[in-house]
């Protein structure tokens, strides 16, 4: 029996660094991601890797403080994602990439597994923490999704904190933008291996030019048994005016239902939209009776691979089982429960 268990774990790690916590049901749990893609040790300096790990741990700590004090999963993921949005090292909030027009446009979504309430925003500018605006749409408007100037006007009405253009201008993202323009590339996502993902004067081109999947997200289970999920992104470098990815789309980049699971995705958005990745993982649990990990593997490691879609997901089910599944060389990620201390990882290890 023990030999079979070890073999199963080795196989899971070989095909996608999938992880499931299936022992005693935790009182609470939190899982985060900061993007997936061609993230390998040669693409990060030791200093940058240490900083990213520190940011991931800080995000987990913010959410744990809420969950440990009987706070809601919704509050926990909101706080957690704000920490990630405030870091310049992820493609969300302050670290957002630049569009073809040289601006920063932000997308975000959030969903409450208790009642299937959801909120999303797309193509907004100057919103310091987009996840807070997505939540305001969910809780303080009759709508699910708002975009562009209308969403920005709503943010002003709700007193959502804003920041000027300079706040979102990070040197490595601008250099990434200039590099992409110089190469006359089309729209580029984070971490796809088209350059380097390092920054600083000693780094080749100093561009953080690994263009795929810098989206951030969080999913949580609280002590009351409720699930929640949220996702936030800056989109694609050089993206066309009006382009929308999967992150603000409920069912594609974000989904949560107490009857099954909560999911946040990161990857090539066009594929995640077409495969309705987040909802389909939950649907396989609800209607096909699959376990969380089996459902995640079927969508991320089979369907997406067949479609040539790259990326990954984080998910948690109502029993506290956790999945961090991806079909790329790496994914910034971390998790904790009341039984398990916070841990973070980057590579397929």
C-alpha cells in the first residue's frame, strides 16, 4: 500500500506538480498563485527569487490572519490579493504590464462560493487594487461585470483608492514593453521564454522579458465551510486596445461554489476562456463525481495540453483538499492550512 502511494505521488509530480491534501479536513486553508510559465532557475537571480518568495509568504500571512480569527474566505482572498497587487514582481496592480498604447489596464474578478455572487472589472486604469473594485461591483451594484470608464466612474462613487500613472510604472515592465516593440512582436504574455525574467542592471537586457502568465490569484476555505476565489491581472504586454483575457471572466479565470470547489487560473487567457477552465473543474466534481485533483488534471493536463494552451490553476474543495496544477515549467504558488505551515514554491519541484 505504501509503495503504491509513493508511486502515485511521484507520478503526479512528474506530470504537472499537482498536490492534494487529503488527510484530516482543515478548519481553514488558503492557496495563492503569482503566475505560471517558463519559470526556471536560470531565469531568476537568487536575490529576485528570494524577494518573490518573501512576497508570496507575506500574501499568505495576510490571509491567514483573517482566517485564523474566524474571518471569511472572501475577506481573506481580498486581503491576500491586495498584497500581491502591491508587489512590483507580479503582473497585477503595481506590476502590471504595458499595453500597445503604453498604458496599464487592469482586470480582476471575485466570487463567493456561498451564494454564487460574483463581481468583475476589465480594462480599468489607475485603480490601485483592482480586486477591491471587483468586490464592490459584486456587493454594491446590480451587475456582475463592469469595464473601462464606467467601472472607473463606479470606483469613484464607491471611494475605491486610485493611484497615478507613475505608481504603475516599473522600469522592468517598461523595458519589457520597449523590447517587445523593438522586436515588432505581437501581444505577449508573461513567462513564455521570449527573453529573461530577471531585473536589475546586472541582468541581460534588464527586461523581465518572460512574457507569459503573471496573473495573481487566491482561493480559500474558511472555518464556516465557505469557499471564495479571486484573480487579478495586468493582461498582456502590447495587448490590442479592448482585449479581454480570462481573469475577469467568471467561469474561465475564476469560479467558486461551496458544493464543489474554488478555482483561480493563470495562463494563456484565450484558451482558458474557450475551455471555461475554472467552471469545468468544479463541474467535473459536481456532475461527474471526480475528486479535485482528478478534475484539475483532466482540464489542465489533458484538455488544455491538447488545445496547446499553457498555464495552471490553484483550487480548493469543500473538504479542504488543495490542487496547484500546471502544465508549464513553473508557477509562483503557495499554500497553508491550520494544520500546515505556509510554504511557497516556484519551480516544478
